[in-house]
């Protein structure tokens, strides 16, 4: 009887936890910007930063999903979402003066790290399934 390698190995779970932690960090940063604790490049009107509060909640939910579920569909969708958000930040930044601020760049660096971990998860589980 052939043995199969389980997809949920300790290393895969560790990568999931790292991805969830990065998502939680991004959620906290968005929340702090929304709350006015961290300042962004321009003064915002009341309610203008509401989208950042929503982004914080989305990343908080995403952290819970990444912690709980080992799903390549979730990982691919999350990576694609990150690429879209990074692209939007750069596109919108071109219209501002100055174009970028430290917290926005910090979030983008975290998003790139998240993409890297997600790619590692996708590659790892794909290889495990092919071996099984």
C-alpha cells in the first residue's frame, strides 16, 4: 500500500500562521491610520479615511481565514488581491503630492512579503499533492 504525504505538514501550517500574522499586521496599520494614530501624507476630511477602516476589517477577516483554512484558492485569491491593491496605491499615489508616505510604503512591503509567503504555500502544497 502506497503512503501519501499529508498536505497539512508542520511547515505548511507555519507558513499559514506567518501569512495570517502579516495580514493581521496590515489590519492593525490600516486601523491605526483610520483612527488617526498614524498620519498619512495629506489631511483627510471626516469620513474620507473610512475606506481604510474597511480595509483594516477585511485584512482582519483575511488573517482569520488564513489562520484557519489551508486552501490554495484562498491563497491565490489573496495574492491577486494584494497585487491589485499595490497597483491601486501606485496609481493613486501619482495624483498626490508627495506621492507616497511611510505608512503606505510599510503596508506595501508587508503585502509583498504576504505575496511571497502565499506563493511558497501554493508551490509547497502543489508539490506535495503531485508526490501523493
